[in-house]
C-alpha cells in the first residue's frame, strides 16, 4: 500500500508500483472508497519479467525451506488475518465476524502442510519454475486463497496473483503475508484489474504456463492479438494442459418427508440469509434451490415464512444484511423477480430496503422466496450467488439419501 491509506499499488519485484497507465478503480467500503490500480498488458509484462529473474526462492531453497516460509506466513495469517480491519469494512462485518469468516470458523486453525495440494491435475501440472496465474472468486475467501497459492509455491512454481476486483484486499493481504514471511520477490507478483485486460494479455503470453481460476458463469473472451478462448467470471477453458477452473454453483438442498418442518425451515432461513456463513446470501456454493417432500411442502413453506417474518431472538437470519459486495446484485434480484413472476412461480416473500423516500415498496430488494417452481422455468437458470430461495416439489418417492437441511 502506498503512503495514502486508501490508495493501493501492484506488487512487482517485491515493490509497490502504480499502473503504467495511471488509471485506477475505486472499491467502496464502510470506511470510504479505496483506490486500486487498473493494470493492463504493460503491467503484466513487468510482472512476468520480475518472475523470470534467476534469484530468490525458486533458484535456491529446497522444498523444506519453502515450507518454512509458508509456515511463517500461515502463523502471521492466523495471528492477524485482517490487519487494519480493511476486509471487515469491505464486507460489512464486525471485526469478530470477519475473523470467523477468514479463519473458516476456527479460532486458530493449525498449520497442515498436507492441505497444500495443487489444483492442477498432477499429470498436467506446469513444470517447476514456470509461472502460474491465479485469480479466485472473492467468495473463496483468504484461507482457500492462501492454500491455493501456497500449494503452487511449494511445488516450485512462480505465482502471478490477480485480485478479484470486488474484494482486492484479499489478494493484497495474502501477498503482504507471504512477502513479509521472507518469500523472495521473484516468486510472487500481484496485479489488480477490474476488467479482463490482464487475463487477455496472459492468454497470449508464452511466459504463463498455467491458470487457476474460479467463478460462476461462462462467457467468451478473446486474447489480445486475436484467437479465442472460453472464459467465465474467473473461469477459463480450452488451453491444455495446465488449466484448472472451479465452477462455483448453487447446491440443491433437500427436505425429506420425515423431517420436522419447523426445524428445517429455520435452518434454511439461517443458512441462506444470514450474515454468517452466507454474507446475506452472497457466498457462492450456498443452496438457492430447496426441494421439499410433497407431503411436507405446505408446512415447510408456512414455517419458512414465519422464520423470515418473525425470527427468534438469536437466529442468524435476524441480523442486518451485509451490503452488496457486487453492486450488480440489485439488478440481478430485480431480474429474478421478473423472471419468476413471468414464468408462473409464486412469490411468497419479498423484502426490500426502504428507499430514500421511505417507500418500502420501491427500495432495493434484500431477499426473495418463490414456491411452485418447475424445472422448465427460466428462474432456475440463475446461478449467481444471491439471497434467493426457489422452492420446488421433491420426488414423491422417499429418498435414500440423508437431508442436508
């Protein structure tokens, strides 16, 4: 970070550098907006040049020495995962809530080198000393990001870390931890970019040997200089052999006929709409589709509405919702509302934040619940993490699998 508390830089060769273009983008938070460099091809070239140097971690220390550096970084992470409260402010959490999220619910997670397994298929992994680009969806949080990057460093590969522009502080904190623990500057570079410029340039570069990315949707994106590849929001396909993508999709949660509808409904309300562990429904991988056994459907729906409209004291869903990490979420919720109604689903719960006029019907949608959702409805195509529950009738035959509610 630069001298100004709200202005950040790329990390290249262990030093902070502004974007060559001088361009930047702002990220909102509870303490005010912060400024981040908008990197492009020239910044990528500088980062790759620093990673191709022949000094530092990857030309000297063996695996045991690398493990010692990573262990030191982990200890620093556990001791102070959110220095200065930057991430708590961005996510709209208290410092205690943020620590719980970042440490995955453990007060002091133990260092376990056995977790440092590369996401690459072993047979197709890039060679030792090569450069791997890593950009993970912010919802994987700091612990998963740490493990992912540390696995590549332990394998002797150099990491070009590209932050998720919605919460760039996650990658920034990780880079600070690793370099602070003694990681050599030629082993890690960090770039920020709120578009696809860095990824486009990296596809075309002969010096990037692998990509590790995650996200929840696919789209087409051509590299600079022509050609083509299939990308998503952090998802890349096609370029063998060193591609690894994690597609973050909602799970289907099932409520079985022998369950207590009140208990199941309050579990769903707490898990899907809570500040923790779902950040008000924004974390990927949360269940947005709930399949309910036919004979329990009416009772479960009634209990879910009671849980949302009259939450018990201490119920996590009663907490104030977190602000949107992705500003486009408000538009997504409005589109989902329209798709659900137009498709014939039944809207049974809609909560909005009152607008500045005080009108509770015109403010930003906070959460939606639809029932009578059928398999052919367009509303089921939504895959973006959002505070939405789509209830559909389950199989009339008893399921052999246990419920996840």
